[in-house]
C-alpha cells in the first residue's frame, strides 16, 4: 500500500495542471462550482499520477471506468487498485495491488444528531467519553467511509455496522494541527 497526501491545495499552477491531466478528469474537476473543489479534484488526480509513476513506472494519464456505484478503476489495469478523497485541507490517494478505500475529512463542529444516525451504540459511547468528541467522531467516520469505499458501495444504510465486519484492517492518521483525519482500509491478507 502506498499513500500520497498533499496539503498544498493553493501552491500549484492550476491552469497548467488542467492541461496536464486527462480530458475526463478535467471535465470532472470543472463541474465543481467553486475553485477549491476544482483544485482538490485536480490535486487528487495529480497524486494518483505521481503514485502510478513512482510505483508502476506509468507515465500516461489514467482513464477511469466506474462500477455501478461509481467506484473508479484504471482502464486496462485491473491489477492496480486506488482510491481518492479530499477535504478542504488535503487531498489523498491510496494505491495498492489489492482493493483499497481511503477517506479524508476535516474535523468540524460536533453534530449529535449525525452521530446518532451513523454510529452504533458502542461507537456513540466511545465518542461521548472521548476527550475531543469531534475528533473521535471524524476518526470513526473516515474509517466507515474508507470501508464502504473499499467495498465499492459508497455511503449506504450499512453505516452503523460497517466496522463490525470481519477482515478489515485500517490505518488512521490524525493531523491535530491542520485538523483533518484520514483512514485507509483494506481486507486482511
């Protein structure tokens, strides 16, 4: 597994980057209403390109194909698995030789109703007893979303129980200074 993370969302030539990515990704990026979303979409793709070059020696722009739930894969390369995510502080790309999911989220104001809607009773207790409830919630949220993205289903009605599935392994990182958290999920080997 290889993880590529960038917190430099404003420190690159956006116009030049648009010319260096695939037309498919450029169209997707420009669908975002605000420049931040456009930049994050481009940056995540740049991280994928960087990872593919470093890990597999690939130079060309990857073209995506999507499953029925919208999970992308690289056309012509079924042996390469990746997942992208971004929030207002960072963009991330995880690449592996086996199925992978990743999620990055900003730590934001705590929302009790969202906690009760998405977390099971044990997770609610864990959050309620944490020193920083917002961080505890976002850590669990990123784990859940990474697991769902690993499975290729995205957010679904399984949110409360997704972490109870056997065979999942997680790597989680908390950036307390920049206030974002990411989790990567794969099945045990």
